[in-house]
C-alpha cells in the first residue's frame, strides 16, 4: 500500500509521545513492505528520507509557530480561528497528495494543518483513517484541562471553535483511539458518525534489557514534561511529607518553563530528590525501581508507562484518562486517585515495606511490553487500511 501519514510534528529529535509514536508506526509500516510518506510542519519547506520514510516538511501558514513557544492571548485566538479550517494549509497538503498519490491518508495530530486535510483527501476520493492522540478536535488547548483540573465538559469557547471540526469528522472512514478513554470521549460528543472504530495503543520497540536483581533503598522516578498538569508537584509534596523520603530516593528527569523548574529545585533542595533535566530513556529506567505518573489531566494514554514496561519497570499511575487501561493494579503496577491525598503516599510506603512486590512485577512488565511492539501495531493498522480500501471497492 501507498500510505500518507499526516502529523503536525515529525523528527528524530522530538521527545513528545505522539511524535515518537507516529515515527515508530511509519518506520514499522516500511519494514512490513508498505510505501510510506509523512507530511509534517516546519518553519520552511524541505524534504528528507529517514529510515525509508519520505518526509515532506510543509511550511506553517498561520500567525505564529505554536509549538513550544508562548504568545499573547490575541495571537492565540487568531491562530485557533485560522486553524478551524486553514485554506492555505489545504493548498499545501493538496500538493503533497498530488505528489504522493496515496491509497490511504492517515491523519494524527492536526493542529496547524487543521481538518482541511480531510477535505483534500475527500476531494481526491482517498479513504481517511484518523488516530486520536489528543483533544484537538474538542479543545483549543488540545487537553481538556484548565485551572488545575480536567474539564468535565467543553467550555463555551471550545464549543465555538470545535463545532466546524466536529462536523468535518463525517469524512473519516475509520477512527482509532490510542485508548478507549479518548475514543469514547469523542464518540459521545458526536464525532465520527460515519466511521468504524478501534482502539490501538501506542507502540514501543522493546529492548533486550536484562532484568537485574536490585538491592538497596527504593528508587522512585518521574520522567516527562515538568508542568502542573503532569502532577509533578503532587509527587514532590507527597514524597517530601512522607517517611518515604528518609528511606528512598526520587529521580526527576524532564524539562519545563524556567520559573516552574526553579521552584521545584527550591522545594527539593537538601532532600533525597534530584532533578536532573533531560535523560535518555535507557539511562533513566536503569536508575529506578518504580515509575510514578501522577497526572492531574486526562492523559490520552501515557506512552511512558509502555517504555517503563519494556525496561522491566512497574508504574504507579493516577486514575486519569487512558492510564488505568495499561496498568493492571497489583500485577504490572498500581493505580491511585490523585484527589485522595493519602493514596499515593500509602502505595509508596507499601513498596518500602514490601520491595519484593516490585521484583515479582518486573518480568510480568517485560512480557507485557511485547503487546506494544511497533510491527504488531503496524499490522493492526494495515488491516484497518485494507478494510477502508475494501469499503471503497478498491
């Protein structure tokens, strides 16, 4: 099959879970024998070939570059208004489609491209498969998270900006959620009325990492973007206020806004918690016994848990979004309620007293990680592409 994947960002240097997952999928599809091209955004037009994937870097036609940069409220409103259905980006994606002539257009994160991609695919009579990796279609922040908590429903501004996007989902032939949570969040709000649906988790290339018998004090880890939504403050507060901090260490790997990171450093100064900035996954997971994912927002999935499993590391996750779907409580990790201030502390104190529980989980986690091998998930997607083509009589 000739496949065109669309994602707003795509680069080997990207550290976001969505970007890495799309790259893993594209390269796995190539290894399965498909011809794969990717359209993504950049500051200027160029092309490249990475591991057999032909990449079209398309220049973003909007008022500012939104990824990783701060802008005032007026600029943000203008960006989102243009991003409802960006006609300039429709022209750009049409050129890519005319060049590649794909059998399937598989869209992922569309912020910057807008749903104009779907219009172009439909005009070319190409079946559309879409993977839900964030809340872009429902929320201007793509997160459904505001004022320190997850939104129970759309606010008025999100309803206003999403109305046209939701109508555009009628063009999609098949929709995939990276979790049951994110799929149902869209379906119950009227998205994708004409599409068949499935859940396919993100993939991760499991490594041949030996499971070591670890001794010594418990080593707790946090790995990810340092933001309030990720719940790092909850973890730090729980760790420092518990006897756990006298009998364990906390390794925090990640980056964030300077003021937020500086405040974290001040909180943990002189304790057994250490903030180290960026670390590679291999180096990080070799240094910890258990990962904590204390998210306050509804994570669409939580790829970091899959990475931890591949390294034989159990995870403690908050009961938010898709996280509980990939952790079997008491078998590959634990699930806690972030609104119950004592639940995380009780789990950490339990592991201090029962370190053998983690030892028993390590091999189970390694076995579990085989479910997320990129080739296996690429095969699932290939079946979906075939069904979409068959429905079109191709």
